C-alpha cells in the first residue's frame, strides 16, 4: 500500500510538473504571443500603424506575426504614398482652383469690358448712321442749291445777253439821232439859204421868207430834240453798260458759286460714301464684338464650371486625406494648401491687373 501511495504521489507530482510545464510552454509559445498579436491587430484595426510587431520564433504564430508585420509595413507604405499623392493632388488642385478663380475673375472683367465696348460701338454706329443720313440730306439740299444756282446763272446770262441787245439797239438809236441831227442841220442851212433868197426877191419873196423861218424853227426844234434824245440815250447806254457789267460780274460770281457748290456737293458725296463704308465697318465690328461677348460669356460659364469641379475635387481629396489621416504612421505631412486656398482666393479678387494682359 505504501509503495502504491508513493507511486501515486510521485505520479501526481510528475503529472503536476508536466501540467505546469505544459502550461508554461503553452503560455509562452501560444497564449502570450496570441495576446500580443491580438493587441497588435487591434492597434492596426484602430488605425495605428506606427507600432512594430516582433515575435521571435519559428512556429506558426511567429510566421503569422511576421506576415501581419509585413502587412503592416505594406499598409504603412500604401498609406504614406496615399498621403503623399493626396497632398500633391491637393496642392495641384489648390493651384488649379486659384488659377480658375483668377481666370474666372479676369474673364468676368473681360466680359464686362466687352459689354461696355459693344454698347459704345452701338452708340457710335447709331451716331454714324445719323451722320450718314444728315450727309445724305445735306447732299440733297446742296444738289437742289446747285440746280437753283445753275438756273440763276442761266437767268443772269439771259439778262447779260438782253443788256447787250439793248446796248446794240441804243447804238442804232444813236445812229438814227445822228441822221436826224444831220437832217435838221441841213434843213437849217436850206432855211438860211431860202431866207437869203427871199430877201433878194424883195416884196415877192416875203411869203417864202415866212415859210423858211418856220422851217428854220422846226429844224432848230428837231436839233434840240435830237440833242435831248442823244443825252437821254447816252445816259441810258451808260446805265445799260453799267448794268451789263454788273450782270456779267453777277453771272461770273454765280458761276463761281455754282462751281463751289458743285465742289461742296462732290465733297459731301465723298463724305457720304465714306460714312456709309464706315457705318458698314462699325456694324461688322459690332457683330464681331457681340460674337466675342457671347464666346467670352461661354468661356466664363466653362471657367465657373471648372472652378466648381475643382472645388468639388478638392473637397473630395480633403475628405480622402482625412480618412487616410485616421491611420497613424511615422510619416509627417504638412497641409499648406488649406492655408493658401483662402489667400489665393483673396488674391484673385484683389488682383488689379489689367484684363487686357490676359
């Protein structure tokens, strides 16, 4: 019995030793590594990738730990690359957004300037059209004045010709008065001769002397009347000559006026043609400016859409970066694009560059 009891006690002691030894081995080789591995997996699942997983050994748990460590390293590399590329993308998107905002502002300024230019060109076109109409009216008036001046010139020429005819008729009257004066002179001489012959005849020639005296008086009256007519005709001829000279001068002046009016008419016609061509050119410019305005408005809309898309992409990239920042690594990244974004936006709206330099 004692031997059996001793054997049982020894067996129990040996069994307990093996149990404790097995428990020690199981704890060191399985439970503790699995606990550490579980903690590491929990740390990774929480987003902390900065802690290394190091388990020594060649068993399956150590191999699993090395595989998880390799996965952690790969995740760290992937997260770091995502952070790097996201930061670069955000930087580029920030610059793109800033450029789009600046382009939108300048395009808006250009569109506003084109609208003002189109309005000014329309006013100029209206003014040129009004000037063209005024020039056409002036050309019509000048043409009427030219016709009237020509008619007046022809009438003055008719007056000059009439004056010349009157002057010729006056010269003929001069000749007639000279004949009358000559006849009166000869009659007076004949009357004197008759008086002399009557005086020689004495008593018999008394009646003839009376007749010769009457004839002499008539001849004297004819001579006086011829002299008066000659004086009147002289005065008339002088006045007619002066009138003829004045009419001729008036005709020459009227001719000069007609020539001047014709020159004015030619100049106004040239101005009318130039104004018409200028009006057509301004209309073409207005059409081109309006087309440029339409294109600029479309460009402005496209730039606004691009700016909205860039802002949307930037927001998505920020959200992606925030999600990636959930994973903690030793990689440090500086997000300066968030600070520069507002500065770039303010720079766009404070930019005083001339839009024409765009």
